[in-house]
């Protein structure tokens, strides 16, 4: 029925020979000046018994009297059938008067006015509709339908009740959508603090207007508006129009949430849209998604639950059902995005955004557990848990892909200058950052382990035992989480990969410089992360430090052993005298060898300044004293002048200065020294 063009009020001047009860100049549901309210009339009627039912006739019949007589009629036995009792003959007069009052009021409201301008008139209307609902329910009994009079009266009340329900349905829709329309007109952008509202009556309209221009994501209703919607919904449910009421409410609130999510920047993307989106763009969408879920959990869902419980306070089951369905519809849109993200191509750089999404879903589940009735949120919670589980599986697979990438890195080209390998640098920074999510990763791996514990075969069990044993050796502690074991596995893989790559260097000295650079980098990264340091343990760190000292000594041996042989006395003495020719060869060989070391190792890289300084000091501490001693003892045996300058190329101070050029990664250092 089209409520925008209601039928005109009945223009009968009489009802069953009785003049119409409401003069045109007065409100259809006016209480006249009756001093007694409906409740007092009802009490008086109860005291008088059946004799209190009087025919409702004459123009002075007030609404309270009509309602009192209807209540008395409702308390009697089966009408229009079965036993007959006094008063039933006059009952249709009262019912007709009630119907006309309701029709007249609806006609006036439908012509332009809205509920809310006259609270007293509004209360009368709801009281009248309530009696009309109860009348219709009573008249629908089988005994009433056996009487032609009963059928006729039932037809009349049902028709008016249907019109009343269409009117209330329209009022409910208007009330729910009023502020949404206002917000759309203002093109709102963000959520604000809840403003207060004034009840403003305009000609033929009664609107709720905000006191400020601040906008909100969800329309905020005044207590008066909430109370009015509560009475509307209660009336519709009482009349058997529960389905229509719920449809209006659900459609309106879903539209409100759709508008709110749009304002928050959430786009309704399908699976293909997400799959085609570049990762850089998808990261931004994930940030928006996380923000929207947090907004829903902290603001939107609680506000919606409060509104739903207030509007349907008399029907808690309906309230729970409506709220659950609304939240589920919003959750499906949000979870569909998470599902699409999970199905994108796996890559190591996605781990941390996936962890952010996992944490968001985890917190959302906690929010439901703390704030909502299981009956109202059980289904939604189950779907969120399923999405969280899929996100956890994706996180585990991405982390395992890191292990696989280390295993498959079989490059045969050594890193120039023995610098830190990009794989080592990337993996250690990755692990350090991952440990900022330690608690979350531990939870993820524990859930994954628990979920797949029944599927472990014997080899997997052996592997797990092996990891546990290695953890105890490294940490001296039997306590370890699944994520700790995975981290230890990554470290083992890095060690194996590092050892393989160090063998690509033909120069043994550079081999050890490479091991020192990478070993030092790993150790410093471990120590800079207290949690990783604690997990790996002091025993592991001491062993790493011992390995670095071993690499250092091995480098010195490979670099300086042949250089120091040039400064030995062996082969200089011939027949008890210093052989000038042998001496010249010694100086010549030393100069050439030192030049080669300086030229080559100046291009080598040691990024850690402390280790660089330690290496230079150790070289200088060995070479400079030996060279100073050799030069002081044997330089006199060379003729002064050109011969001396030809073979004695460096002074001890020059040696010390040139050693300072080592490990700078600068091929021009020798050229600068010569100029």
C-alpha cells in the first residue's frame, strides 16, 4: 500500500446512527479535558465489573472512554460466537469509533506531519493502535469467524490495522534514514564526537537537526527518537508485522554501514581486483582495512548494538538476531578482502602486513568475546576465527619460503671485496624485524603446530627432535617455542650458505675477510636485538666471537707470513758477511709484496669500523716493528744515494700510513699516496 498517498479520512457524519465523535477543529486523538487518564478509567472499570461497559455513543465520547470500553470488551469471553453476554451488541460501535480515530490520525500524519511534534497525541495513537492489534488478534479466533458480524468487524479492524502498520513502517524508515540523508547532503568525511540534537518542529514536519555541523559515521539519535522507534517497532511486532519491521530496520542500517565504510575509504573489491593490484598499492588498502576493522570494533559495532538493543528492548531475541545479521554482513565484506589478500602470490616482504592483519583479526575475536553475547556473535566469531587461521597458515608458509630461498641460493659469483653478502644482510634484518612480532609469531607457529600435530610423520618428528637438541646446545635451555626453533633453523641454513659462499674466493685471505665480515654482521645483529640474543644464548654468542678470532688469526697468517719471511735474516749471511745481493732481493721482494697487499686489500671492504680498526692495528703491530728492525740493522750495508733509494722504498712511518688504507674499498688509495 502506498503510504505516500493515503486514502482520505472517512467523511461519514454518523457511525451506526451515532454522530462522529471528533470535531474537525480538534486533534483526532485528543484527550478532551477528561481529568482521568486511561489507566484510572481502566481501574474504575475493573471495580465496576461488567456493568461498567456502556455504549459508546454521542459526540462527547472521549478516547479514554473508548479505550476503557475496548479493554473491557477484550477481557470478556469469545465474542460473536459461543456464549452470548450483555454488551456484545454495542461493542461494534466502540470498535468503529476506535477505527475512525486511528484512520483520522493516520490521515493527518500522512498529509505531511510526522510523529514527534505532539507527544501527547503520539502517545494516544500508539495506545489506540495497541488496542486495535489486540482486538484483531481476538477477533481472529475461530468462534468470531463463525458469526457474520464477527467477520465484518474483523475485516474492518484488519483493514485499519494494515493501514496503521504501513504508516508505522513508513515512519520507522523515515526515522532511520533521516540523518543518513542529512549526512549525505553534507558530504561527511570522518567520525566525530557525538553531537547533541534538538527537537525542531517545522510546518507539517518534525525533524531532528544537529546542533553543529560536525558529522559522524553513524547517525546519532536523540533519546526521544530512539524511544519513538522503540514504540513503533513494539507496535509492529505486537500486531504481527515483525518481518516487515525487521526488513525496514535491516535495510536501513546496512545502508548506513555501507556509507560509513565508504567514508572510511574501504573499497568493495572483488578477488580479481586484489589479485591484479601491485603490492605497493595493496599495502595501502591493507592499512585502510586494518583501520576500518579497528573502527568497527571500538566504535561502530558497540554503537550499533546499543541502538539495536534500545529500539528492540521488548524483544531481546529479535535484537540479537538483527545485530548478528548486520555485523555478519559487514564482516563478510571485510573477511572477503582478507581472503583475497591471503590468496595473492606469496613473497617474503608481505610477511609483516600479513602479521598486522592476523593481529587485527585476533583482536577482533577478543573484542567479540569480551563484549557480545555468544548467541548474537557466535556465527560471526566463527568466520573471523576461520579467516585468522587462514592468515596464520599464510604467515607460516611465507616464513618457510624464507628458509627455502636460503637453501636455493646457489649463486657461484662471490661478493666483490669480501663484503657482507646481500642474503645475509637481508635475512638478518628480516629476522630482527620479525622478532618485533615475536609474541604474534609464536602464537601463529604454535597454532600451526597444534593444527598439524596429528599429521606429523616420523621424519618430521625426527626433524623436530633434532631442532630441539640443537636449541638446547645453543641456548643451554630446554624451553623453546616453535618460532624459536624456526629461527634456529634459519641460522643454521645461513651458516651453511655462508660457508659455501666463502669457498668461492680463490684468495685465502679474502676468504677469511668474507667470513669475518659476515660473521661479525650476524653477531652484531643478534646482540642488537635483546630478544634474539636471549633466545640464541650467551653460549652461541661466545662461540661466534671465538670463530671471529680464529678467522682473524687465519687472515694474518695468510697475509703476513710470506711478507715476514722477506724480513727474516735467513739467507743474508754468506761466509759470515751480509750479502748485498741477497739483501737487495729481500728489500725488492718485500716492496713488491707489500705493494701488492696494499693495492689489493685497500679495495677490500670491512664495514664494521671496530673490526676494521682491529685488523689494521694487528697488521701494523706485526709488520711495522719487524720492518723497522730489519731496516735499522741492514740498511747500512747498502750504498748511500741512488742505490739506497732504489731498494729502500718505505720508511716505517710510510708502512704505518699505508696500512691505514687497508679495507677501505678504495682502489685509488695507492695513487693518492704516490702523489
